[in-house]
C-alpha cells in the first residue's frame, strides 16, 4: 500500500490570528482522554488545532482522514505509521494487513497504554467515520485503554454521535462547538487588522458579528470588500454582507453542492421560517418527515443553531437560502408562502410569528390585526422591541421601515411618555457613537412618532436620519424619511417643498420596488394636489395607489379616505360619503384609531356640504376624539373645518422657452424581440396589463387614428360598456403617466393624442425600433444596400412583441414583419453569393432555414447551392432536415432530386 504523506502532515501554521481564548481552554483540558471540535465548514477548526499544537510545540500525530480511508486496515495503517514515526523518529511505513486487524488493534492499544510522555493524536475530518462502525470501535478501544498522557483530538463537521455515551460517562473529555469557535469581538477586530490592515470601529465589529455570528470563513471575503473603504461607505458595505457574491459562492459550491436533492429542497423551502419547528413545517409542507430531516441536519451540523431548545438556521446561511428561493420562485410566490405560514402561526395563537410573516408577505391588514391582539399584553417599549426582532428574522433584508408604520399608526395613543422618553435617551447616547445604523433608525423612529406631536422636532429628526440613510444607501428608510418630510411640509402649507420631497421619495420607492412606501407617497402626492385644487392630477395618483393597495393593502386605509376627499371636491357627495364610510369600516375593523379619525373627518366635510350640518358636527367631534393622540393633525383639521376649505392653490407660473425645451422627453420603445421602454434613458415599467395592451394596440395600428369604440371592442369586450369604459380611462391615464412623466408637472409632452374622439401616438418624441427596421428594408438603393440590409438584420432582435404570443390583434403585423425578415435574410444571402463570399452566403441560408424550417423553396435554393460548391455532406444534412420538417411534419412529398440525395445518403 502506498501512503499519501500529506495526510500525516500538520497543516501550515498561519501567524497573527492566534486564538488565545481557545488556546487556554484547550491547554486546561490536555488531561482529557479526548477533545471533540465540531462545527460546520468555515469555522477554522483545523487552523485552531494546528496553530495550538505548533504555538505550544506539543508532541503530536496528525492524521487527515479522507473518504478512501474508511476501511479498518487502511485507517489503522495510517494511524500506526504516524505513531511509530513519532515515537521511533523514522520515516518508515507500517502496513496493517486486513487479516491481522484484531492483533494490530490490540498491539496499538497496548502501545498507547504504555506511554509515559504526553502525546496528542489528531483525527481531522473525524466525521467521515460516521459511515464506518468498525473504525469507531477501534477508536473507542484505543481511547479506553490509552495512557492518561494520551489525548485524542477529534476534529470534524459533525458532533459526536450517541455511541460515545459510554466513553463520556467514564472519561474526562471536552467538546468545542460552534458557540465556542465563533469569533469574539476581540478576535474579529484582530483578524481584520492583521489580514487587511483594517482598523474596525467597535460599532463595525458589532455589525460584522451580528451579520456573520462569528463565522470566520466570511471574514476574508468581507476584508476584500472593505479594504479601501472608510466611514459610511464601509458601514454601507458591512450592512450588505448578506449580498456578498463570494460568500454566496462559498455556500453554493461548498455547502449546498454536497447535499442531495431532498436535503437541498428542504433547506431552501424552510428558509422561510425563523424557527425550525417540525410540527409547523409538516403542516406547511404537507408531509411528516420534518422531524427526521431536522435531526439529520443537526447531526450533519449543517449550519443549525440550537438555543434554549429552539432550532434555527445560521443567519448568514439562511439569508443565502432565502435569496436563492426568492430568485428561483419569484418574489410574489415568496409573499404568498409567508402569508400561508402566518395563518398557520395565527391558528396556533403565536401572534408575533404570525405578525412577522404577514409583514414579510405584504399582508399589512392581517399584520395589524395580529398586533392588535398582543398590544394589551405589552407596554409600547416592549412591543417595539419584540416587533422589530420578529420582523427582522422573518424576511432577511426586510427594512425596519416596515414596522415603523405599524408602531406609529396602530398605537399612536400609546406613544407618549415611556416610549418617546426611551428613544430620546437612546438617541442622546448614540449622538457621538460610530454606530450610525442605530442612530439612523432611532432618529427615523422618533421622527415618525413626533409627526403628530411636534412638527419642528419631527423635521429635524427626519433630516438627520435622511442624511445617514442616504449615505448608507438604505433605500426604504430614505424613501420613508422623504415622505415624512413631504407630509410635514404639506401640513404647514408649503406645498412646493412638500411635492419636491414626495417626488424624491416616489423615485426611490419605484426604482427599488419598495411597494409599501410607494403607496404612502402616492397618497401623499394625491393630497398635495388636492390641497392645490388640482383634482384631475390627484385622481391619477389616488387611483394608482388604490390599484397597488389591492396587493399591498395597508395603504387602502389612507387611500380610501383620500378618494372620498377627491370625490367631494368633484361634487359627487353621495359617492364621497360612501367612500368615507368604507374607510371608517376598514379602520374600525382593525382598531386603527388614527385612521378612524381621518375617515370621520372626510365624512364630516362631505356631510356638511350635503346639507347635513348636525350630523357633520357630530362626525367632526368624533374625528377629533380618535385623533387626540396626534394634536398636530387635530389642529390642521380644525383649521380646515373652520375655513371650510383647504389651502388655496399656488399661483400659476409662466415658463420660459428654454425651460420648455429642456423639459421635452425622449421615449424609446423596442418591440422586436424583448419589449422595453426607456424614458430619457431610464427604464419604464407598466404596472397595469391593460395599459400595456392599449400601448400595443396603438403601436400595431400606428398608421391610423383609432376610435375608443374600436379599442373597447378589441381589448375590453368581456366587460359591459360602462365597466369597459371605466377600465379604459384608468388604464389610459396610467399609461400616459408612465410615458409622459416630466419633472416639471406644469409641462406636458403629449405622447398619446386625442383628436375628434380618435386616439393615436405622436411620434415627435418617440423612437420605435420597428419603424427604423422598416426604413432599413425599404431604402435599398445604390451602394448602401448591403449596409441597410445588415442594419435591418441587427434591428430585428426577434418577432414583433414576441413575448406576447396570444394577443390576436398582434398576429397580422407580427406575420407581416416576419415575412419581411425572411426576405431580408434571403436578400443578404443572395448578395454574398453574387460577391462569391460563399461562406457568408451559407451562413445566411442557415439563419433563413432556422428561422422558418417549413419553407420548401429555401431548402431547394440552399441545397442546390451547396451541391454546386461540392459540399455534398452539408447538402445531405439539409436534405435530412427538409425531410423531417416538410415530409414528416407537414406530410408533403419531397422532390425527386431530394429523395435521390437522401437515398444516396442512407445507402452509400
């Protein structure tokens, strides 16, 4: 047997990251019979033991086990060789024949029992022996009989199994686990200082520990990421550790690649859970194998953390699993799954778990109901701490901005005294602290709570939090802070400033797909427009928010009241009263006192304008009662009530020609292949499918003006005429808003025009790829012919609206363009043939047939050409392809020349 000498060598010693804390524990335990060191990959187990041995110059034998060593004779050969080489100071090999295994085991046991000098025997990757009971019996025998001077170090990824119980009961031993091996704050600081010359601040060390739980494998990746960063830039990077691509690659290629499909699926799907409870996982997954699987994961030490009897995944590992699940299933499916889990927890009366999963699933009304059920059990301070903790666990990466809104709106009456006092004390403590994320969150929270109490304090705190959140690229907090400032400026009648902040907030919320905050700011903007008397503009924003609130339903509480207000200003009092009553019913059902007050205020105003003075006064008084915890809003509403109107709109401003020119838009639309829209270089997403269909219809029939009746008949025929008309106008408004957005709202560049009741696209500011393509294939004169053809080929990135194959009104235009593209390819092929560039000619015939394999004439032209150049093999290949598509699939007879060619091909 030839031995692999590297298995008996102690791994290289790395200086500078000596773990004296653990060295001391190991040193005090050298009298033990065995020391077990177990943790998942990446905790530095091997490095710890090798550096401990070398640093203390201890007599030792090192054996790194591999999968090939799992036969008793091979195992004992390496172990015997290592021991004898150490004791006899030679380099001989000591082979153990399989037939002498028993005698060799007893001889080895006797040798170890006779030792009177300290000796450490390290079995690295010990966990591999789990599949060999025979080897474990040998190890147990050797430990049992060894001299007190001998200590075995068992290093592996799995903890010791049940068969060690006897030895544990009769021998001194030490077990080091993840809890011990995780890097401490001091060790973390020393690691970064030594490996990357990065001197971390205490708050940065805390952030790393919080994100990694001391898992050192991540540290080298983090070091590379922050090596040349300082201040807020470094903190921003550390806040996004879970997005580090190298860490993700480590988990994917080293950890997950080693698991079978069943284990991988279980890991991914259970990453939705903050706690790994077998009973609820069984309910969720619909089977009864969770307990056994969790036990397997524990035994495999697969990043399972057990604390106080509760199991969970290591936070960084879970974030990786969660992100991959989200990537593979889609965010909407993930939200649905969170809601399913929330319902399971709610049925078990575990309301905080249910609350957190409802938040993660964007079902905010149900989350509010859960909070209401636990609010009486805790004071506001405890409630905030618990809510933050659960939400942060439920969905990795979910911002604390999502819980702020609940704490502020759902329990505003409890925010005085203890909670605000506590936050003020905390923010004072952190004023000079390097822990900027905590300062940002505290200022953000306190600003939200002060919004209804003290405008000046709220604005100062929002601005402070905004500065930090912007520097840290915390987009949800930034968007929320901007919307908070917009609301405060609106309450003070500074509508221009309010709109500026609101637009900034909306831009960030839409760019980063922060739907919950997008809804809030749409509602804020609708109210700003209503304050200005711009009802039609307000209507657009309010209906956009209402449409989104069907999915992200918390905002419906605000939007319904806003729509009631909009209807009142339009003079539709009866419907306005209906909407106000609807808003009140929703708020009342979920015990939202502030929103009950807001709804009643809108109801009071509509009743007053409807001539129901006595009832309106009663509703106004009731409104003030429900909003008593927010005196700023009570004062504002009281002023509006007394004046009978909102603040007057700002005077119209005149615009210079230069301003008008600067405000023009540039819209680029691609419909050949992948459908995209960019507005002034920024991508545009159409949220409504009905808006998209209207745009497709107008592009398809862009050579004419189209009546509303034709659009309704072709696109909305499943609805009655009134409903169809309503859908059309809402979809058209949303489409116009997306395509005609301008930073200067006073200016309008009309992309969709209406003349004499007919609709059409104005291409003054639109670049459409299909029109450029048609221009290329129709201008084929002179020497530029081939250049135009090749440009046309480049532009034809795919069929007309190819991602929408089932829209019947697209079919004629799609087929017309497809046929033109086939002619274009044929023309290019014939051009290269005329230039004797036969390889290029063949290339385009291949493209032609791949594009449409059912056109007989293309095959005949190409095969004839191939034969003329003596390329019979390729000609036969094309003939075989023709037989498959033309003869076998279409059932048409092949021409004799092709059949003859095929015959010679099959019977040479």
